[in-house]
């Protein structure tokens, strides 16, 4: 059918090679987007990092507030008003001339 000196074009082997190459490219593209270290995972990790940084700053502010309160309750810097407020809250006490609103 073909003369011996003329090269063949096409054929089953070339189609198999093209199919395997396309499948490999599709797999690598999928892994680059959806894989464990892919683009979508990176975006999710960055969003988690931003959320955790915000949570960290909130906790640091809360810690600073608590450190300030405990510092004012220590013996060196005793704040009488804060001590009175905390004692009333814990013990549930009030003076006779005060009105309690709940």
C-alpha cells in the first residue's frame, strides 16, 4: 500500500502517545490547582493565616487589658476603686444607700 521509501504518518502508536501526553498534562494541571500543595490550597492557607492573625491581635489586646487589671490589683499599684468593684461583684454586696439595677 505505501512505498517503502515514503514515511508513514499517523498510526495507532502516535495516537496512544498523544492520548497519554494529554492525560498527563490534565493530571498535572489538576494537581497544580486542586492538589495538596496546589493553588486553591495556598489560597485557603492564606485566608486561614489572615483569620488567625486577626484572632491573635484580638487575644493580645485582651491579654493587655487583663494584665492592666491584674497590675492595678497587685499590692504595688492597688487601685481602691477597682478593688471595691471586684469585691462587690464577687461577694454580691452593696452599701445601704445604693440602688442595684440588674
